[in-house]
C-alpha cells in the first residue's frame, strides 16, 4: 500500500513538478482557446457547405468531413508536423497542433451544427423568407439561434473532446500539461506527476461532463 | 541529389509523398500494422459495448450504491484524456509490480473509455423509452429483466445506434495512440518506415490504411443517422 | 353470498406528503362492470393502478379471488396475469407487430411454444375484430385499432379481471365507438371489469354499478340510473352538471 502511495501520490514529487505542470496547463489553455474558437467558426462553414443547395459545394464538404472523421487526429498531427517538412514546409509544434486539430475539429463541430440546422422545421425557413428576410438573414437570425440551442449538449461534449485532444500535443514535444507531467515522470521515475495531470484534467472536465449529461437528460424528456 | 533540381513541383510532391520505390519497400510493414490495428479495434468495440450495455442495465435496476459507482466510473473515464491513462498504466504500473504489454494497455484503456461512453448512451436510450412501455409490459406479467430485454432495449437500441457508432469510431481511431508506447499498429509502422526511408510516403500509406479501415464505418454511421434519426413520439 | 372477484379493502396511497387515496373499500362481484367517474385528481386512476401494483399501496389490501396481491411471497408477475390492464395511451410496443404485441407475454410469461402462442394471439385478435391486422405494426393502424389490440394483448392472458384506465380519452370521437363495442362484447361474455372513463352513455347502458370518486374517497355509488338520474351527494351533482355542460 505504501508503495502504491509512494508511486502514485508522492506529494514531494508532486510539489516539485507543480510549477512545470502549471506552465504546461497554460499552454494547454492556449491551444484550447485557439482550436475551440477557430473550430466553432470553421465548423459552421463546413455545416453550411454540407447543406448547400449546389451539389458542387455539398458533396466536397461531406467528403472532406468524412475524411477527417476517418483519420485519427494523431496521424494528422504527425503528418503535419513531421511529414510536411519533407515538402519544405516547416511548422512550429504549436502551429502544427493547431492546424491538425482545427482540421479534425471543424469536421466534428460541422456535423454537430448540421444536425442542429436539420432539426429546425421547414416552416421556420418559410416563415422567415415570407417576411422578406434574405437567405443569410434567415440563417443568422432565425435558424442558427434555434439550431445551436438544440445541439448545445453536443457542442459542449465536442468541446470536452478538444480539451482531451490537446494531450496528443505531447507527442510532438509541445510543452502542454501531459508533456510536462510525463517529463517530470521520466526524470523522477515516479508516476505521481501524471496522476496530478489526470487530477487537473478531472477538475476541469468533470463539471463539463456532468453538465452534458444533465443537458441530455433534460432534452430527452 | 542534384537530380532534384530538374523535378517539377508536382514530381517533387509525388516523390516525397507517393514515392513508388519507398511504397514498394514498406507496404508489407503497413499491412502488418493494419492487422494489429484491426485486431485491437475489434476487441475494443466488442468489449466496450458489452461492458457499457451491462452497466446501463445494472443502472436500470436502481441500486443506489451501484448507480453512484457507475456514474463516477462513466464520468471519470469520459473526463480523462485516454493518453494520460495509457501513460499512467504503461509507465506507472510496472513500479508496483503490474506489467502489461503495450497492446494490452491500449486494449484495456480504450475498452474502458468506450464502456463509459456506451453506458451513458444506452442509459439515455433506456430513459427515453416511454414509462407506459414498462407499465404495459409489467401489467402482462413480464418481469423486470424480461421487460428490459424484450420491450425496452429493442426500442432503446434503435435510438442509440447512431451516437454509439460515431463514438465507437472516434474511440477505435485512438488505437493510433499505441504508437507512443511502441504498439506495432499502423501509425507506429508508418513513422518507423518514415525515419528509415527519410521519405514521407509511408505516412501517406498509413493515412490511406486508416481511411480504408474507418471510412466505410464513417459512411455507415452517416447512413444510420438518416435512417434512425431521433424521432420524438 | 359468493366471494367477489376483486376486492379493495382499506386502500390508502400517498406520494410523500400528498395523500391520493384515503381509504377505498370496493367489491366487484364476478361478471360485474363497475364504472368509475370523478374529477381529475380524484384518485381514480391511482386506484386502478394499485389493482395491478403498478403503484404500491401505502396500506390496505387488494384481493383477487380472495388472494391479497400485495401479500408477502406473492408472485406478482403471476398475479398480474390475472388482472388485465388497458391504458389511456395504448402503450403498444412500437418495435413489434400486432401479433407479437399480443404473443410476447404468452411466450415469455406463460412459456407457451411459439405456435401455440400465435394461435392464442390470433384468437384474441379475432375477438376484437383485428385478426386481419396481425402483421401490421402499431404505427400502421388507427388509434381505435391500437386500443383494441391493447385489449387483445390483455385478454390473451385470460385474466379474471380487466381494468380500463380512460381507454377512449386519447381517441378521435369517430374511433371511440369501435372500442366501446369491444368492451360491450366483453361484458356480455361475463368478464369482470373496472372501468375509469368519461363515456357516460356507455356507463348508462353497460354498467352494473357507478362509483363517484372525489378527494381520494368513494363519495357515492349505486345503479347508473340512480347516480346519473338522482345523485344524492352535492359533489356528485356539481360534477355531473359540469360534465354535461
């Protein structure tokens, strides 16, 4: 028992690793902010594209979404980070992470928006158009507000996934939370820093996960 | 390589990302990786969904202590990044005498994560079935387990199929994380071949292998969504 | 005097602080149709649901042929088979066709082989005039037909008592008649029935006894002509004048 505590809950090791981990958390937060904000915007574009009346816009959008849903994000990240330099495109780890996760998440957010827009009845479009609103105005003022409210739990749950996804950045040596923890682990030969990182993720994400479940239950009634 | 100067941009692109010589040499490695990924994926999907279903059914019984434990399990595994768990078990557990192989760690972690998500999805499905269905079934003398098995679950599963399919795909894709702890799956084979060959083509090949494996299921999930769209009675 | 088929004795039911039933005593002899009326919230549905233990009584006894279905060691699923229940919202299983809706309990509770279960299901469907709809799904037939299937589902188990919880309230007016016709046939065949409904015309013609409930107690009971024609109690009069508009 003592051995387990010493290995996984060694407060001395945790204390020493704490500043590094907090610096890592800051990087995690930076990635999150950029990927979530750009992803929410990109996803909207993807959704509008996949619902476009012209098949020349619609089908490429859908193919692109399915492509990024089939490719594991880590594969995309490694391709961007260590594949592109062969073609002379050299990106910083941060830029590579942002680009890879943005591609991945625009597809996922796009699917969520799409489901939301499809959940709005045709009557709403017709009513708005009949009052003289343009197609864009109808989307912006009538359809999207309702659509987003309908899929709020899914948007939130996807955002939780983005935060978890940032841990993959450690693979390309970007100093985010998990990377900092794993470095501390390999220096101290003690798993406590990783346990501490897990605790940080839990503290941040558990409330959001609970919220998602709450939302879902309310909507299903 | 002074020859590179005479290449057009397209030729250079093809030479870098779709080099026939490199592909010819390394495709058997990628195929080996594909088989490992496929085996892991099947094991994870079967285990994760069965465990998730069992937990959701147990939750329907309504034992307070059991339900608190199930909810905590599901919440924690949905909150933690799988890579954290993989590193923790693979590098941390040997220090307390528990040594698991790389593939075993990936299998255990991803199965538990899928079980957590599947439990929540099945539970949402079970609670979405109208209370009248329980009452009608119980009023004809069907027991709890019979009502769950013959009346409630068949209806719940229809509703849960699309989200379950999407979640199962997202989690089986994470078998790629095994590369971090040396599991010889597709990505591991591709990055190894890339560093040996000094050429990005194995990565392209790896990406194609993932597409071949997962794209059919992504398309199937999309079809399920239109087919079994959530219908409000 | 012969033993009543269904007897409710000193039935109390409360949800937390909220008392719904405040001591119900009722005997339904074999072959009688007892009709229950009363304002919403009077506890009539709760009383019915207690008879099938869909609600657990707080205290009191429900006896079917003299056996207390709330007693310890009673096989509740075996008892429920003796008490058929028809719901306001039909509650047919949407994923099963009409025949399977009826045969499910025959196969899983009575453990009949499929052929025999199907045969009995078809006989029950024949009684409600829907044998030709056996292969349809609930979503493909009308509300009135769905409710008749629900009646067949209960009848197939050969219950001793049938409980009807507002069986026609969810139906369009033109579909009510077919369900009432089936209930009329059932009464003629000697079934013991306890019916909660607003179909006063049906009560006048088919009921042996009418019960008026309010505030969780039986306020008045008697023959239909007596209760409808000359209600003794003030609350009954008020309710009937409101219903008649």
